[in-house]
């Protein structure tokens, strides 16, 4: 998290616990919070912490709760819709990007599109797919009924 967002977060927390935000505190919090945490994610984690605990909010609480929220979103999403034709390393990279977006609260279609764009995956239109793939997909749908 950057210093500006850390200062905003401390201002938000001051409304609850009367802490006195300062430039030094914002620098320390920015240093202690995971760099991937956004202000919105930190504010959500602070709200969760306040709902679950009367303990004074610290950066470690925010880090732990954000990680927990991300893991839960990924778990709820289920198996990732990995595009066909990727090598194993490409599949792993695609999955990392996709899960990072899902963990951040992005919808499945948006996460798929982002991962595809990030790895340069071109999704074939139905008319471009090999006949065998289309027949296989239809058979899978028929079995699910």
C-alpha cells in the first residue's frame, strides 16, 4: 500500500478508535501493509476486524484479514476455467493471474478476460473451434442434463 492510501486508511480508522493519524504513522503503516493491498481492501478488512474484535486495529490484522477474504473468494469461485492449449507453465501463470483478480473481488468473466489478455490467450469463437471440440462440448452438456 502506498503512503497516501495508508494515510486515508488511518483517517478512516480514526473515526472509530480516535487514533491520531500522522505522517510518521502513514509511513509505518504503508511499510507494514502488503504492497498488493488496496485502500478498498484495507477498509473492508478494517470493517471485518471491527465486527469480529474489540482489539485495536494493527497492520498485521489488515494483512491477515485481506488474505483470508481473498482465499475465501477463490475457494467460492471453484475451479478456474483454464483455456485449452496452454502449456503447463502457461496454465500456472494464467491461474495465478486469474486467482489474483478473483481474490480482489472481480467477477469471473472479468478475471478470465484479464488473465487471457495478460498472457496473450486468444479465445476462439465457436465457428473457429475444431469440430471434435464442439462435439465433445455438446456431449458434456448432454450428460449434465
